[in-house]
C-alpha cells in the first residue's frame, strides 16, 4: 500500500488537513484554513466546530472574523497526528513548510500587492471610502506575511527571510501611499 493510501485508511483527509494547518498557523481565520485545505468554508466550519466540541480548538469571533487556535489538548493531538502522518510517509503537512512552497506563497503575495500598487499609482487622490477599500485589500496579505514569518521563525538562516522583509517593506510602502493620497 502506498503511503497516501495508508493515511486514507487511518485518517480522514479534511479533518487531518485542517488540524495540521491550524498547528502550522497557531491562530488563524477559518477562511484561511478553508483556502489552505482546499475545502469550502461551510465544510471547514462544520469540521472545526466538531473539533471544538472535542476540546481540540478554541474559537473567538472578532467582528465578522472567526479565529481558531489549538487548545493545550489540541496541540498534543496535532503533534501526535503530525508524527503519525510523518511515520506513514504521507508528509503533506511538512510540504507546507517546504521552502519551495513558502517561496511560492511569497511570490504570490508580492505579485498581488504589486497589482494593488500599480492601481494606486494611476490615481492622484482617493477619498476615504477608496482608502478603506485599498486597506481592506491589503489585509489578507498582512495576515499571510505574519503566517510566513511564523513558519520562518524556526529557520533564522533561511534565504527567504530577506524576501519576507522586502515584502513587509512593500506592504508598508503601499499602506503609506494610500494614506498620502487620501483626501482629508
């Protein structure tokens, strides 16, 4: 039996993927988890709710956003699950921390922020509603930056740290430009 088939025999793919992704991010949005695990938001919510009932997760709603994070018990289970998945040879969780995967995420954020930056360059001034829209569009990229920094914190000598620092400066520069162009 192939390693991925073994994992499928012992584990359900989506709950495993969601729990290991929460483990990776520490505290994150449900929508980020759904996107990372390639499932629908309602499916992620239902699965995570079940994990919360088991005491593996704690959730917190801030405005319209629902955060989830592992409880102490959830950390133990997630670590054991990670070890099991690794021992079965289906280490998809480790691929999320793979430098190529992280580099791809960084490049994706840089490309999307550059698109926002170019759009902003074409405007001389913007009103407060437009400034709010631009800032909201930047929000997910700040969250992605924080998640990447968290992953790379265990790899201080990684060549990607310089790229992440550049990405942070670019995001701050665009945010500053929005503020500068906003009409009072």
